[in-house]
């Protein structure tokens, strides 16, 4: 059973957003756990911690460690000296109706604009998270993957983890139909901190998501495209991956498409 707790007074979120507040001032911070699991191999499972900082118009969703690693460094150029990277460098920034995803392919960071999801609200389906009643919605991505989301309309912020946004309430849980990808809210509280993009050192901007997926597939199927002569010693979780190539099979169900 998912552990979940509220750290704010619900009535505070019934107050309308005040126009005098800065546009980049958050109203809420939510902590999520992301689980990736191969449906055909239950031992192939990874978990990550993410944070969502949002108001009704803007949000940043990022790995907790990446948010601290990139945005707490005043001189980004100095990070090249600190080669122990966060476990996940993924982030999603939303402003108005535009949602931009940042994803790595080995050393490089790429960005692309996410296509908006079209949600189908499923009547009569409810679920309790502690004593809070959530409602079910369904969507299909352009990559033909089906996702479900449980949202809580009492918190009228149309936000959620990763690209799952646009429902009439905050999403507390989202998952792929096969449960290979699951996002679960762990807790939240009110906040007034600033909403900022992750301050990556450099980003390669893709024309669209289709172009990013093409580039990623090329790297997976042709590892020789990776620059294994790099002199930068890159480590993730203490493991040196500077000479690693993508020669292992990657289950597409565990990709965030």
C-alpha cells in the first residue's frame, strides 16, 4: 500500500491564485517515487525520487538530487570538476500550455516539447488515498502507450508527475497500463519557493519528440556513435560509465515515452 501524507491545510488551496504573486512563485511542492519495472522480469526494478514544484501556470518536475546538484551551484561551469552525477538527470518544465522534457542520452542532455495529452475521465471510479477521494482518468500517448492517473480535485492545481498534467486536480498516482512505469505521491506541502528550470551546463534542443526518439534509437542500435574517447571520468552511483556503451538490450516499456 502506498504511504501518503498531507502536510498542508486543504482549505488553503480553495483560495484563488492571487494576481499579485510572482508568476514563478510556487504554491505547492510534492514528492513522488518513480518505479520502473520490467513486467517480464520482476527482479529488474529501479526506484527514483522526484520533486514537483508548481503553481497553476508553471511547474518543474525533477529528480530530487538533480534539482539540488544543478540549481544549487552558482557557477555552472565549475560542475565539470564534480563528476559524480545524480542518478537521474531527467526533468520536465511547464509554462502555460507548453511542456518541455529534458532527457539524457549518456553524456548529453536533450530537450523537446511534449505533445499535450488528451484525458478521458472515467465516471464512477474512485480510490482512497488515506481519507482523500481521488478519481480516475485515462490517456493514450502518441507512442500508443496507455496510462492511468488518479487525481484529487480538492487541490485544484492541474499538475502531476512527469508529463502527466491537465486534469482537474492534482495527480497523486500515474502508471502505464502494464505497471512498468509507476509514479506515486509520497507527500506534499505548501511552499512559496521559486519555480526554475534545471540549470544544465548544456542542452541539445530537438525539433520535436519524434526527432529525440530517433536520436535515442540510433544510439541504442549503434553504440559506435558514442564518444568513448572522452577524457571526462563520469560516475553514476560510484560506477565509472565513461567507457560504457549501450550494447545491452533496453526494454522499451521501461522508457518514459
